[in-house]
């Protein structure tokens, strides 16, 4: 990326310098001077574009250097902010009057510690130790990542959801909900359908120190899929039926009194 940015900067600089030389005032005639005055805004726009590209290149280099020099800190911060932001948007969607700080903190720690630090250790330490450095053995890496997602990540997400969002007290409530979603909505197949191509691109093309940020970009899409699945489940739940009412049976005592009264008035 830096090489392409440098090439682009060189091209822009050459174009800007050529424009400046082409429109230098000439001692011969006023017409050329007027042309130079008319073309001055183009020179300024070229200089402004050059400055913007220099600033963006420096910003990209600084961010890339931060992810490369402090991989675990950057992974924690990226995924923690993502987890907090996703829960904040979810609470706003639920129209809660006050932000649940403890719930947001739990999602912040889950995002930072598991999706950030744990996966960074997996991608940067475990996978190179098993398969070597570089972009080799992509299918094996994708298979391990998907297995951990289906068997560890999704149960953790549903457990957190049941504890923090639904007020569950049973530690297995989230696991049972996850199993129900697997049977009814095939949520594990949706997970594999999204993350198999994403992680294939990630492990095959993305630099090693950017594996976690790349995954973090797509996890927002995955959270949207989870939210849509939960909303669909709530819409499909049948409405509460009114309590059954028993038919009104005649009172035998009332019938007996009525028969006696008719018998007494009969001639």
C-alpha cells in the first residue's frame, strides 16, 4: 500500500511541477500573462491535492505502524470499541431510557479480550507455530477459525445475551438458546456462509498484523445478521391466547326450586 501511495504521490508531484513550469509568466506579450493568471487556480488545486495525499499517506502509515508495533493493544482497542459500539446501538434500538453501563462494559470486555487479544494470539502466535509464517495452509487456518467460532464464540455470545439482555440466571440458558437457533434458523450455517469466504481472503491476502482489524470490519455485518434473526424469531412467536373458559352449566338447585314452584301453582 505504501508503494502505491508513493507512486501516486510522485505522479501528482510531477504533474504539479509541470503545471507550474508551463504557466510561468513570459516576458513576451500580455496575452500569455493573462493565460497564466487564469490558470493559477489549477496550480493551487494541484498543491492542495498534493498536500491532502501527503496527509492521508502519513495517517495510513501511522495507523499501520501502530497495528504492526503493538498488535495486542491495537487488537484489544479495535474490538473493544466495536463491541461497545454494537451494544450501544442495540440499546438505542431498544429505546432504553438510560444506558446500561454494566452490559456495555461486558460487551466491551468480550470484544477486547476474546475477539481482540485471543484471536490475535491465535492468528499471530498459534497459526505461525503450526503452519509457518506467510499465507500458506489457508484451508486449515479457516477450518480451525470456523470450528472455534461455532463451538466457542457463538455459545459465548448467546450466554452473554441471555444473562445481560434477558436476565437469565441459568448458566446453560444461552447454550440452549443457541441450540434452538441452530435447529430452527441454522445460525451455524449462516456463520460459516459469511466467515468462510471472509477468512479465506483474510488469511490469503491480508498482512498478518491486520488479520484482526479485517475480521472486525465484517463482525458488524455478522451482528446485524444475529439481530435480524432474533427479530424474526420474536415476530414468529404466536400471540398469547386468552385463558380458556369453561361452559356454564345449569345449577341443579335452581332447577329443583323452579320445578317445585311450578308444581305448587298448578291446579
